[in-house]
């Protein structure tokens, strides 16, 4: 006779903001962007989304030599931190789009998307305009609007 087990659905991962130990108050996050995010934060983001740190840094316009310098200093400047903030926003939204499935979210981020001019979303995080295009596409997909 087999023992019956209760169904326990797999819990989706925590919200990325919580997992990265970032404050939930908008003003506090903005202050952190102005003072500069730590290099460890970018490493944690890369680990969460399953990408190499070099790919993530390059995708937000941080060359490897700059990354090495920032590692010594420990902090990114406010401009770089702003791009990291955008990366977190996109990662959070695309993970939500895929109902917490980070593997699928990561695959989507590395797929050429016709609505983005055949670019991969991970390649469109260096500028605010490109990041907004990715976020707008995610919104359209959430509401079932095909591009």
C-alpha cells in the first residue's frame, strides 16, 4: 500500500528586491542609486538570473576593466547604479511574466525578439530608451497585446 502525500506546490522564488535585500521604500532605493550600489549586488543579480557576471556587466554598459576597478573600490557610480536599477526592474518584471520561472525568464532575456528589432532583451539595458522598450513589451505581453 502506498502512502498518500499532500500536494505541496513549488513556491516561486522571493521577489528579487527582497532577495537582494533592497528596501521596499522607493526613496531609500533612489538614495542608494545616487550613492552607488555595491559590486556584490551586481554579482548577486547575475547569480539570481543565472548569467555570468561579465555578460550582465556588459549588458548594462560596464566594460570588464571598469568592473575590475569597481571591485577594488566596492561601489558603482550613480550612472552605473541607475542601469543596475533598470536591470533589476526588468528582471523582476520578466520573472513575474513567467510566473516565477527564472530559467524561462533567463531564456527569454537571451532570445531575439521581433518586437525589439530582433534584439535580445539582455542587449537592451544600456540606455533608458532601450530599457523602456523592453518594459513596454513586457507590459504588452502581460495584457496579451501582440506586437
